[in-house]
């Protein structure tokens, strides 16, 4: 079955520390890949996306993600976390032949001073 | 311009009742998506419109769920004979064309079925 896995339900990091959120997918072909952030009281916001080409993509708010075909992964990273980054993060995929987006279950990020 | 808006923001209904949830996409966006998000879960795809037509409704859980977009802008998600399991946040998103374009999400409608 097609799936998107975010193995970390909750992560806590100190402000200024680096961050990596994991995402793995299970599809026959390389899908289009996305990371969204959902802050309390806010709608989902796109951080970055990958379709093809350079496997390291830059997004908004200083985030980046790396696509690794061999690992079926698309991990999100940030070198230095800010307190305002505390939110829920979702990885999502869509097949390049379809329109149905599949979201992971999300990773909740807590930032401590 | 204005973002995606959804009304009502909250809806409480009784089991068996009919509800309508409205989505106003960003002006000019031809693609519109409906999702359902249960507590502790990611959004679950329900239906995708391109213009007035439902291009993909494979995510609708059963025939109690139906959505329309008669003029290619506003969309209404309709749920008949609501069940307690329908309680969730219903999200709407729009994009300028389709899957390669950025989806802009609305704030959602929180539906509670008693």
C-alpha cells in the first residue's frame, strides 16, 4: 500500500540547535514531495517541494530538505531552530500521474529556550 | 488578495443530520481540494476539483459525502446522515492549476457530531 511515514511523533530541540525531521514514502515511482507546517490557529503552509533535479531543495524560513532515492526519504532540516518554529510538520506526496495527496501523520516540534 | 476562507469555522450537529461546509478559494485558482483531518493525524484527501468538475473523488469515504463547485469558484462539501465518526476538521485548499502548484489552505471547519 502507498504510504508516507513520519517516524517521530514528537521532537524537542533547544533554540539554536539543528533540526532534522524524517519522512519516508512507499511508492513504486518517485512522487512529488512536499513539507508543510501547521502552527496553532494557522492553516497549513508550504515550506518546500521537490519534483526533480537537484536533490537538495531550499524552502522558506531557512528550511531545506534532501531527497534520497535509495532510501525513499525526504528529510527536512534546519541548521538553527528558532522558538517560532514550534509547530506541527507534515510530509506529503503526490504521484506525478495523479492528484491525490497523501500526508504523513505529522511531527510535533517543541523548542525550548 | 484574500486567502482561502471556510465557513462556518465550527459546526456542531446531531447524529443523522445533514451539513454543508463552504470553501471560498483564492480568486482565479482553478484547482480546489478538500481534506479531512482527524485529531493527531495528517490531512486525508477527499476530493479534487479542476474548474467545475470533480477530477478525482476517490477519497470520499462513502456516498454520504458529496461536493460541488458549480461555477468553478466556491465549493460546498455536503455530508448526509452524519455519524459521530465524521467529527474532524475539514480543510479546503486551492492552487492556481494543479499538483505542481502551491496549495493554499484555509483555516478549516471543525465539525462535531454529537
